[in-house]
């Protein structure tokens, strides 16, 4: 039996104060969950400054938390409110806990952070620990450098939160590309909870891209289209500016047109700078596009940062790609770009090598030799597998696994403590 009126309920926690990556991924999962279980309801608790940026399907709604941003490991600040961070954190804690208890989910999907930003999820996890709720952690393929994650997760109690509250851990990637459990030093007793699903990307069919090529190549049959993108775009200015500075050198060798999709979070002064650099060149600057897959399919080359969602969409389309990861504050994008390049799925340029000259050379070289021939392609079925796991988690049998042991036998010490605190 499911919660409330018998319709399955999925609650998602998505912390994404800077960009759109986590929100995009959880929106895809919610939509796939609803396709598999059309009578269900999904509620996402999120804090992206863009709010529910992606149009949700029927059955899916959002609650917006006051936004916070991570300045560096262990240090956060409010994005908009002038309150102190502790005051904003207390507000968020209570909003999440109250929402969870009122919505009464069958499954809780926690995106990325098992204990939430600065431990804000712990009151909710404690409150739900005595209820028949399947609690699932979803992790993208790479979080940060292994030494950083090992240190922070032990220091912040993330591993203890997984041990105490979570039934399953879904990794949105492939173990042979990056072994999350081994690299991040997961305790042995938690390994049987970890499942690798494959990469999560849109389930929409890959479009042709002909109309995009026609529009942005002005009907030129022998022109080449370079599309640049970087997710939400908050920290994309260095890549975009460098690309535009490299345009004269590229067009001196090849007949190219460029489309730069800045994302909604690129600051306006930086966008104005891009418009200035684009003057007199075959460059168009767009903030967002209705269908990013269509632009990827149209491109002769995609120049992009190495965020999870951007790279997953590139892999889905099979577009020739040159990844330029951001230099920091985490090692995530550099690790992802290098591993995907090692498998022949993309090419990459290390961020400390980025200049107009090096980028022009990398772009022209990739345009001249666009197709790689990897021995095998990436596993792109993560969306279907993860959503199916969440749907299965709404069944009474799986949900009761969390509470029956406490009724028929003494619970383990850590579970007893959690139940007492709840």
C-alpha cells in the first residue's frame, strides 16, 4: 500500500545553489518516474536560483528553498537573503522537515549530499526513520578529488548518514570509468547498497538538427558549425571569451560559424563583453535554447565545459566534442574530461592550458579529425534504470524493509539511536 490516497509519492531533495545540473538531472528522473507510474505524485524540494527552470510534467511540482551557495568545502553563504547563514540554514531545515512529514512519501531521493548542505537533511531523515519510506541517495559519477571527498565525508558525517538512514545508493555513471566506492573509500559494510546505473541523459530521441544548421550557417552547405555551451553558465565566461578571441585564427583556416549558448546565470556584464567580442565575426550569442539536443546534433563540433549533464547529452548525441573543464574549485570536471577522453568518447583541453592560441589549435585539429573510434560506447541507460528502481521502491514490500526489523527483532545500535532521536 502506498501513502495517502494510494497513489505513489516520490519526494526529491535537490541542492543546486549555483547552476542547473542537479535540477536538470532530478527533473529528468521525475519525468521518467511518472512515465513508468502515471498515477504517482512527485514533489521536488530545491534551491536553484532559477526555481523550477525546467517545465515539469503533470504530477510533478516544486517547493523552493532560500538559495545558498557553496564557497569552498565546508563553507556556505546565502545567495539572496541578507540573513546570516545559520538563520537561513535553520529556515531550510524546518521547511524540508515539514514538507517531508506532510507529503508523506513512499520514496525519498536525496540528490548528491546524504546529509544535505551543512547537515540540513538530518532532522528530516530522523523524522522519517520510523516511517515506511525507502530512502535513496543519488550520486553523479564524480564528485571531487578522492582525497577531498574522503576527508569531507568523514568530517561532516556523510558516511554515517548513509549507514544510518539510506537503503540504496544509485551512482549515475559506470564503475569502469570511475569506481565511486573504491575511490572515495566507502566502508565495506555499505558496499552492497551501491548500484551503478549508467549515465543519466534525456530519453528524447536525437533530433536531426537540420533546421539549426540552416539558420546558423545561413544556408551554406560547406560551412562548419561550432556550438559552445556550459550549462547554467555562471562560471563560463573564461571559456567563452577565450573561444571568441580564437575565432579569427579558426576562421582563417576553416569556414566556421559559431553559436554560444551562455546559460541563464552568466552575469550581464560578461554577456555584454561577449557581444562586444563577437562583433564582426560569424558568432551568435544565445542565452538559452528550447532543445539543447537539437543544437548538439547540428554541431560539427561542441566546445563545452565538463559538467555532468552537458557531457551526458554530448555522449547521447555522439557529437564531436572538445571539453574544457573549469579549473576549480573542485577537481570534478577535470577528472571527468580526462576519463572520458581516455576512452575516446571526447577530446579535452586541460584548463591550465587554455589560451586563444591553444584553443584555436584544438578546435581546428578536432574539426579536421572529428570522429573517434572507441572500442565501445558509454552506458546511457541510467535514467531508465534509476527511475525503475525508484518506482519499485514504492511497493509495500520494499518500504517495509526499513521498519519490520525494528518490530520483530532488536535493531542495530545505530538504528536504535536514530529511532530514539526521531
